[in-house]
């Protein structure tokens, strides 16, 4: 009986979210948010309008985050539509929250009450958790037809965590918290899909800019993805024509136990890498590292929080060895490491192309068929420290038992690539670099 009651509560909450869409002539099929690169932290930040009156808040983007959490404890959050979620309510049930929150002395969360429910909100940049009251308020995003920006659309009773965030120093300047796009009912993609019903697909796509000077974009729902090339702002290119597809894996959180115990579901997104190529030549990899294990180890994770791709030590060493052998013909020399990079090179005979520094290409072989590769060229594989020195933009992530995920694909490798996450079908669509068509993630008409 208890499970039936819980199901009814969840259904009621989703109905409430669906009925909360602001008055518009028709339901949008897609919405979007701008995303910018913070030059200091290399984090990706988006702006979301919240509350009544609407006020813009900055959040660090975490594609694997559980939900939106923000610091409400500095007394600056004022909204006439803010609502608490009390123990036993539908929103507490949907959030899988714990009851019996507490108001600590000196804290100023709006309407803080000992009967509110709370969730633990993870700061995935610094590590550690914040206690967040389950809260509801109005948010607003712009609609899009995939070609350009449309009207603003508001959703009331959006569920988020109003956190006691005692340390925001690890986040980009001005960020009030983090916005999660992961596999959770109160993460942004699922809440938006629930708000607008069946025509609004449980999908999102993200296109990260490679510079802090212009914005990329995050799409929600079903949409074409029309960008313009840098040489002609009037030309329209639907870059989804470049999509390749691979499976998104449901992984579990590492249990930390030597005994094989299946952990709770992870909100993060995983794919299966089957090989790594340098100049189309496979490097030696212990394939057992890449297999998904019941404890939560294995696989390859996608991250917007990690600035650069991290590889398990043996994989990293094999990549560097192969890369050094292939790049030798460019008449380069290795120079002293520059943190966080270990392998840096003089430019030698390397030149610049439309795909970045001319270096041996690196490709990830993916599960689907033997010819499916995520190809990376200089723009995504190297970092230019000066006009004379470049570094390999991959890091040694450590070895077992220190690490749990042998490959974490970081934000630098995602820049100027469009990735679509289809949560309903567990499928990732990706373009590889858009630079082939002289398109950047900033080439969307906001």
C-alpha cells in the first residue's frame, strides 16, 4: 500500500508541474539556455531566470548532476512565488528527499522550517555535499525552433534545492550553485519534459564554446540544431546531419567495497570505449579496465566539470608513447611539464589548420560497430601555452584502486562538438568536431 501511495504522490506532482506552464499560445517543442566558458576556472556557466520577479542567476553546468542547487543562505533570494516542500508532500517524494530538515542558527534560507524535507546537493567541483531544502519556484527559459531564439516560457513549481552552501569559492565567480542535467526526476531535462507533456522529448543537447568570448548553447526537447558557418552568417547548417550514435550506459555509484555489491544508480552518463587510436593505429589497452562492473567501476564517463580528459595510468602512458612516436616526424622537442599537463612540446614543424594545431589525430573507438570513432584533432587534443609550446590535453588520472572510472572525457574534448543525450532511449548522438564545416558552438542565433 505504501508504494501505491508514493506512486500517486509522484503522479500528482508531475500533473502539478505539467499544469504550471505559463500561459502561451502553444507548448514549445524546445527550449535553450546559453552556456559560457569561465576563463579563470574553465568551468561552464549558464544563466537561468528564477523567481518573481524573475532574476537572473548564474550556475555551473554539470551534465551528470542530480538537480539544481543554489546558495539561499546569504539572504539575497527574494521571490513572492517561492514555496517550501514539507515532509510527506509530492515534491519531497519525487526528489527522494529525507524528512526533518533543520534551520541552523544564523542561516537565512527563505521560509526555513524544521518540517521541510531536504536532499544532499553535491558540489562536484570541490567535492563534498551541501544540505538543501527541497524548494519550488518559477523559472523561465527561451523557446527555440532550432534556428533562432523565440519567446520566453515560464514554468512554476520547479523543484530545486535551496542549500546551505557554505563554500562557493570553488565555483566560477558569480555562480550561485550548480545546475544538474543528470538522470534524476528533478534534474532539469526531466522536469521540463514533465512540464510540457509528451510532445516535449526527454532529450537535451549541449554545445560547449571553446572561448570565453562567446556563448555556446544547451537545447532541451526535440529540435533541429541549426548553426551558421563563420564565413557566412546567412547560411544555415543543421549539424545533426553529422550525428553518429552509441549507447548510453546506466552505471552504478562505486560502493567502495571489495565485495561485489551493486551500488545505487548513478545520475552520470557513461559510454563504452572499446579502443583508442593514434593516427588510426590502436594503442595497447587492458580491455578489462573498460568493462562495466557491478561495483560501479569501469566504462567511460562524460563530464563538463573536469576540464580535461583523465585516463587511467596505463592507458595514459600508452597514449603518450604512441603520440610521441607519431609526432616525431614534426621535428618537435619535449619541454618541461606545465601543470596540469605532463607532456608538452615545441611547435617544431607543426602548423595551424582549421582543426587546430596540426598533430596526430586521436580517436575513441565506441561500441556500436567496428567503424564508429569519435575523432579528435588539435583543437580538442592540444592546449596552446604560447606561440612556441603546446601540451597534450589529457591527464594521468591515476590507477586502481584510486580511480573508479578509467576514462573521464573532459570539457576540452567536448568543445565545438554537439552532443545529444536521449534519456528515453539511452542513446548518445555526437558530431565529432564541428570545425570541419567551419562551425563553432557559438554560431547559433540567440
